[in-house]
C-alpha cells in the first residue's frame, strides 16, 4: 500500500495541489518519457471521474469521514 | 431573485464532481468580470448589471459545455500529477528498500564475499610476484648454472 501522508502529514491530494499551484506538471517529474507519454495519453471521461468520486465519497461516508 | 440556473445546470447531482469543479470555474470568471467592471467604472455593479453583463449567457448550453470541458481538462491535469506524485513516492520507497536490503545483508554473505575477494587479491599478487621473479631469474647467471646442474642431474638419474 502506498504511503498516503508525507512527513509533514500532508495527503497526496494536498501535495499534488501544492505542486499544481507552483506550476509543476507531470512533465516536470523525474519519470521515464515513455511512461509520462502513456499517462498523458490516458484521458479520463467525465463519467469515469464522477464514478471515482462517487465511489470515494461513499467509502468516506461508510468510514464516517 | 436571479433567474439564471447555472448551478443546477452545471452540477447535475451530488456525485457530479466535474460539475462542481465547473461551477468554481464559472464563479472565478464571474469574480473576474466583477473586478474588471469595478476597475473600469470605479463602483460595484448592480445585480441587474451582473445579470445583463455576465449572466446573460452563462447558463446557455454552449457556456455550460465550455465550463464542463475546462473542468474536465483541469481534473485530468490533476489526475496526471497525482499519478506522477504516486510514482515518485514509489520510486523513493524502492530506493530506500534497496538501501536497507544492502545494509541489512546476512553476516555469512558479507564474510564469504570478503573471504573470496581477499583470496582473489592474494592470487593476483602471487601471480604478479611469480612473473617478476621469473623475469629477473632468467637473466641471472647463478640461476642459469643451478638450473643446468639440476637438469643434468635429472638426466643422469
């Protein structure tokens, strides 16, 4: 399981938000170019995003978050 | 009361995350419009002015589609960065594990590796010393005499 919080207790979403606010994008990460291209080529539809959000929010409701 | 229905058109349900992001983009545009109006007219716009100047087409199908498209693009950027960040964390964790594995190797493995490397070093030095000795001995007259005597003795016997 991936580490969800860093040493400062920030969640992945908060870290990504900070990165985006500072103008950092996927291309700025030190990852193989082919991998970055693969990620960039995969576009998520509105339906996929909303389905993921619905799943996450129902999970949080069950957990009482 | 305002007659525009931007929120209900943009956010179609409680699970419509794209619509919620689209609504923040709409709100941001509205704030920018009000700020521009204030700097141009040196006063706040009235509700009617906002309605006529900004909201006039904000809930049109074209605008709704535009806001949703911007939200979709923004969310995809966020997802891409999230994947990048997760992979970076994974990379770091793999590096840490490799370092820990190297540090915490079994004692017998370290000892056997040291013994083997010392043995190889000793063999290299011995081989080098032998070559040097043979090189010096071949030009030594005493050595040549002794070698000839030994050969003769072997032949005689």
